[in-house]
């Protein structure tokens, strides 16, 4: 493996940002359809289809990058690219739009399979990234989150009723331990600011002329980018706490979990999606890449949160 030049590092930043945005758009469509009414989804169908096309556009841009194949980042990129390919093609847009009309067995099978694929990807990617890389920490947080979501899938089908099963009690314990670990990891990252040096190194790869469009100095741009990373870690912490509360309500059979706890989880998930999406969009802006207009649908926000110039 060879050490990447600044230009090569920049190419990897761009490619990974495109992949991340593609996954965010598809994840957002799934979340929006889960959360909203069929009438509104029908009304927004053309816009949803546009985001679906945008996701594939971003994916094709990432695949078209001229990357240094001898880089130590290439294996991680290839793994992310393969996962994005799976994630975008796992089901058609029409199936996504009509997911609620499928029988429960089909829904459960598709959901569990999707979550298992995500977990496999996160486990593999975390072994490829250097331990000092904050992205690896982020992957560990994500792995805990998706383990919890896989567990939640089982809990929704009345697993919590099996209180006398020793194996299930062990399983339930591991669910909450994973969530606690996710909260601790993200909290430690926020408190220690372990990602700041990593962010500063990325700033050196950006196009100074592009940054000058919005920011008065490189330092101001770096502070903004650090804040975006911080928002992602805060998002992981908050969604883990929200999931913990939601599953605790299910475990304790608290009736209110159908409303406030699930609504809170949906809102935190929407916030996390926006944080990751806007961070990647900033990378593309800062590298002077062409941006196209997209709008995330899930959550309570009607417009994207952005400081980007299009």
C-alpha cells in the first residue's frame, strides 16, 4: 500500500460522500413512507421518485471516480460501494411505496434481511479502518445501533412476552448493553473531540476557492465542518437513547410507547439522517463538485438544514 497524495485523499473524500448521500436518500424514503399517510405519499410520489433517481446518480458518480487502487482506503471504499449497490437495489421503488400492503411475513423477511446486510457491512468495515480513525468509531456506534434495530424487529413481534425463556433474557440483556455502548461511544467522542485532528486533515484537501464563497477564512470553514461532525456524533447518541427508551417501554408494557417514544425515535432518526447528509454535501461543496437539489422527507422538517451555495 502507498501513502495517498492530497489529490488522492480528496478523491476518496468525494467518492465516500457520494456513497453516503445515496444511502441517506434511500433510508429517508423508507423512513418517510413508514411515518406518513398513504395520501401524502401519493401526493409526493414524483418528488420521492426524483430522490430515488438522485440516489442512483450519486452512486454512479462514486463508481466513476478515478481512485488510487493501491491506497489503504481502497478496500474500505470497495466494501462501501458493494453495500451501497445492495442497499439501493434491494427492492424497487414501487415495492417500497407499497410496502405496507405486503403481508407481515414478507415485511419481516425483507426488513430483517436488510438489517442483517447492514450489520455484516458494518462489522467488516470496522475491521478495515484504522483504530485511530474516528470513522471507525462512528462505524462501531452504527453497528450497535443496527444491532438494536434488528433486535427491535424481533421485539415488535412479541418477543418480550417470552419472559421465562433463559436464552431470550440473555438476548434482551444484550440489546440494552449494545445501546448503552452506543451512547457511551458517542458521548466519549463528543467529550474528547477525538475527531478534530482528523477533520483538520480533511480540510487541507478542500478547494480554497470554493470555501471562500461562504467562509471568510479556512479556520471558519474548519470550525463549521467540525460542528457538522459533532452533530453526527450527537445524533448517534440521541438516537441510541431514544431507542433505549422505546424498547424499555415495550419491555415494561408501558402503553404510551406507541406515541411519544416512537415519535421521538422517528424525529431523532430524521435528525441523524440530515446531519450525515449535510456533512457529505459539505464535502462535495468544499471539493467544488456539482451539487443537485434534493430534499429529505422524513421527520418534522419541511426544508433541509443547509449552509451550502448551489
